[in-house]
C-alpha cells in the first residue's frame, strides 16, 4: 500500500477531529468573528468546557482569541486563523475520502 493509498482515517487530525473542537471550527468558519458567549450557546457548552477546547485550538495556532470590552462588559472574541481554516478544510476532505471509501465510490 503506497502513501497515497493509506486508509483515509489516518488523515484525520487528532486536534481537529474531536467533536467539540470540530464544532468550534465549523461555527467559526461561518463568520469572520464570534464572541465566546455566542459560540458557547450555539454549541450548548459550559464556560469551562468551551474554554478548555479553545485553549487547545489556540495553542495549535488554529484560532485567535482577543479579550477586551464591549462597552463596560468584558468580552472575548474568537476567529479562525488561516491555519485553522486550512485544518478544517483538510479535515472535511479526509472525512469525504473516508465516506467515499465506505460507500465504495
């Protein structure tokens, strides 16, 4: 089996593929920027759970976190980096190859 013929599951990225992190990247890919609160509510997560996954993605360079204020209220804004958009696109492509293989196409 050549490298090009490797099983598509081997192309899945451990950082991106985790369900919540994949969801974070998917939601952020639909917008230029999103607040922590909107993302938390969209994915129905607790603050702590979302924070933990955001830290992993930020450390991997897949998203940018900006903290500041919206009026007098503290706010955290999130956006995908170019590397994050590429990682999501690569993950979706790997999943599509896996589905095609399983369907025999």
